């Protein structure tokens, strides 16, 4: 891992620092020269903070988040692996989000060279205990990086290292909690007219009708085979998040709304107003890897200022620009 201040060829300063977070949990802080930053907790391999160059937090963290194993941290970007949801033999959303990851000191090279200088490589491998509940050998490598302009990129590489010749299958999600000013003022573009599985109706399949998605009650949907670009428009903050994904065909949209929020112990009663989960995911069709095979899934987030004039944002520009 890179540690301390580094000066790039162009003279910019970037930093990667290992330090202690809440309850002594190890975290890595990434800082870019223009001021943006991100924090990654080794517990869960979880991004817990992403700030723009004005120091504004872009990810939601619950006011009641518990930074202590075995509870997964409610906020930031938990990683759901090897099982999304409670559909399967494992605990809800799998175990990767409540394991201690390690810093990967010698990751295999990436095929494309990235200009990002502030990054960290993490790795998760199964413990003996994990093998009892999911009997497969794997190497899960996660790179978290910040671009010079403050974009946040997560790349996961999962390799089947079974020596018994057996394939394995998994589902996956980057369970991103976006921070929004007021959920009632938010719209999501890029998912309209798509099919979704509704978690609130026993995963029945529906087709999204009409316009962009807005929020006025609990939502828990898995949009299947979505475009690679989704926009989350926060009118009040005049901010648009653009999520780009690769290798992750689905997108989960979740907000628990008031009643469900009250039933979630580590979520404040009013927190639902300030969060929206839009999750790059592979859920409908599990990914299968034979021994020696590797899967790659990428999520890239950027936050851009947007203006809202008489009800008309320009979705074409956001989505196709
Ligand atoms: C979402 C699921 O991804 O995560 C919801 O679609 C679930 O069904 C939510 O309630 C939160 O899950 P958890 O396990 O973090 O409370």
C-alpha cells in the first residue's frame, strides 16, 4: 500500500494514510490534491466516507451506525457477497460486509492503467469458519480509488481458487447509501420502463411505468438488466450523482421510509429522509466461476452540480453526456 504524502509527476500531492477510526477500527484515508477524500474501513472492506473538494460528505452514514463486529456498518458502501438479500443459505447480504479485510500488498496488475494516484487494494479470503458456511476458496480483491477530480471508483475481482475442481456461484451488490437532502425531492433517471423484481411483493416481476423514479413511500426493487449509467438527482442540493457500472447488470433501489426505518435498530427514525440506496448489483442471474476463473465488477461514482429550472433537469445531458 502507498502510505503518506506522495508527489505525482505533475507536482500534485496525493495521500494514502492508514489510521484508526471509531472503536479503533483500522481505516485508510485517501486524499486527492484538490481536496476530495474517501475513507475505507478494513472491517467490511467498506467505504464509510466520500467527500468532494469542498469537504461535503456525499455518502449517508446512519446516526445510529454501529462500528463494531459483527454488525455491518449502516452507511457508506457495504459489500454484499457472496449472497445478496436473505435468499439463500447465508445471512442477509452475505458475510463480506462483516469480515476484517487485509491490505493487499501485491495485487496482480490491472489490464488498464488508471491515472488515479490515491487508491488502496484490499483482499478477503475465507477463514476456516467461513469455509464451514460457504465451502469455497476464493480471493476477493477490492481496489478503491479517487480520481484527481474526486470520482470514487470501486473495482472488485473475485477468483475461484478451489482445488477440488468445483465451481461456485454468488450474487453481489455495492450497497451504496447516497446522502440526499430530502428523499421527497430526489429522482432517479435511467431505470424508467425497465423490469424490476419487487422485494415488497415477494419478488414479483413488474415493469416500471412512465417517468423518472420519485419517492413517496417505501421502495425495495431490483431493476434487472439496466443501462450502465444511472443518475440520482437531488434538487434541493442541486447535485446529481452519476453511477456508472460494469459487470453488474442489475440495480437495487431501496429506501425503508418511516415505518421500516423505526424497525431498524441502527437507523435513526428520520434518517430515511436523508438516504437513498442505489446499488450496482448482480442479483437476478448469479455469477458462476469455475476454478481459476475471475469475475470483475466496477462501480464508479461522480457528483456534479446540477441546476433545477422550472421542473426541467436535462436528463439527456446527465445520462448521455
Ligand atoms: C437492500 C434490500 O439492499 O438492503 C432490502 O433490498 C434490505 O431488502 C436492505 O432491507 C437493508 O438490508 P440490511 O441487511 O443492511 O438491513
